[in-house]
């Protein structure tokens, strides 16, 4: 697997998205929608890659409602520490 990322990687690359997600999770838990709004459209894949790199990321599911009143279930990701 490639390095996680360096600051010169764009958020459009998988490496850049992993770095962006990791930095966001260091600030606190984020939903899949929040990560998508930040530009990580394949957040579940990037989370899996971060886990493979040794980061302990917990996933919980939260129920929410969209603007039309339909129930949605979102992943809520939480970073549990530094890589092993």
C-alpha cells in the first residue's frame, strides 16, 4: 500500500482523502455525510484503507432524517488512537 499521505497530495487522490479524513477524525467523530461534504466521496473505502494501515477507527450507525423527512442511516466514524 502507498504511504498514507503528505501535505502535497490533493484531496482528489485516495492518498489525499486518507490524510483529510484522518485529520478530520483527530478533531472528533464524523459522519459519512460530513466526510462527503469535505470531498471524500468514497469514505468507506478510505476508512478501510486507514484501518489496514493500523488506525483504529470505530464505526457506529446513527439514524437521521433528510430534508424530505425520510429516515437515513449514516456511518459515524471515530478515531480511537494512533496506529499500532
